[in-house]
């Protein structure tokens, strides 16, 4: 008997992952599992593009709105939660559909993470202070000296990942790239079909610009103000895309117009980084369009049907 199928819908922000996942869930009796770090937070609604209440009625959804804004979920903790949910879906004989754009969370879920050292808040605070004073490029130069291969994989402006990589190297006295090869526990019990959305870049950027502007129109600044009053300006999700720029407006650092432009640029940059990351995912079936395009939906459904038929054919032979 062959292992059941797990479908992964990946792609850049605003590429229509939600629409495609819903089409697949309705067609194949599926359940949707979130793989977006910010969508896990409660009370962050406008800036996260979570599925709407109407969309969530169409299929079971998991790991949305499950973390308080003053908490932090590591990739390892996400993987533990998601694997537990996948086991429950498997027991119901439903099709699990993992959807999202957080590449590290997806890698932790499917491939497992290396057993890195414990976090050191004291070291992290020192590194954050240096990044603020000297710029993120300073941290990247440190990592180049400690672990050149890791520095190649991490963007020079990605301060959280740079801090973690430096922390791992210093605490373990080993290169992080060496630890990456040790002790991983890949997901067991599923065959994985990765469906990647790859729409035209210009069309994607236009959609990103319109979506970012719409978030401000729909009350992103007001939502950010409420979150700041309740959890403080240092709450981790307020440093995420859109919220960071709304906070800059509230602090008087940017005009509303400039905040929208900065959010649009940040989302476009993020989409580019996502595609760079996902291009390294193995065996992705790339679909050249947006998730709600009828042709893309048909192609994705056909791929899933072929994979499921393969399982059923194997079962009948067994």
C-alpha cells in the first residue's frame, strides 16, 4: 500500500495560493494547513491576507489565528504543530493541502531542522544593537568570516536569519552549514506533490501594489494602532510587511503616501526572495499563472488526480 498524498501549494505573496488551495480542497475533500508565519497570529487580519470567513467555510482550515501577537513560533515549533495536524487529517482519510509562503517553515515541516543550540537572548540583543548601529551588512560580514556557505544562502538584509546563523556558529563552535547536514528528521508517511505558482512578474508586482494599497484603505493603520496599544510597538508581528510601514506612519516617520509606497516595495522585494527560495525546492510542478486562473486550476487538479490515481492503482494491485 502506497503512502497517502500531501499537496503543497507554494509561491510568492499575492500569487493566488488561497484560491488554488480552496479549489483543490473542494474537489478532493481536502483540508488546508497554513504555512505562513504571520497568518498564525490572532488579531492580525488586514495585513496578512488570510482566508476570509466566507472562504474558511468552504473547507477546514488549520493553524490560522492560533498564536498571540506577543508570542513567537520558531520553525521547529511550527513543524511540530503542523505534523500533528497532518496526522489527524491522514486519520480522517482527507487530502492535506499545505499552503503558504514562509520557506523556512515549509522546509522545517517537510525536511526537518538541524538540532541547533539554544537561543541566547543576551547575544541576540548585542547583535541587534550592532545591526542598528552599523547596518545589517555588518552582520553579514561577520557571518562570511564564520561560515561563508551560510552567508551565501542568507540575504545581507535579513537580520533575524543572520543573527540566528551567527548565534549557531558561536554557540556550537561549528559552521551552521555543517549542522544542517546532521540530525534532520524528514516528514514520514506521505508522498509529496509540490505545486508552485509562477505568474508573470510584471502582473504579480501590479497585483502586489494594488493589494498593499487596499490594505491601507481597509484600515491597516487603525489595526496597527490597536495592536501597538495592546501589545507594545516591540511586538514581533508589527515588524512584518505592511505593519512595519503603518507603524512608521504612526510614529511620524513617513507620510501615508510614502508608507504605502514603502509597503509596496517591501512586498515586491519579499516576493522576489520567496521565488529565489522556492526555486531551490525539489520536484516542484511550476504553474505559469495566478491561482484563480481557470487554466491553472485545471492543470493543478489534473496533477493531483494523476497522483491520486497512482495511489489507487497501487492499492488495487496490492
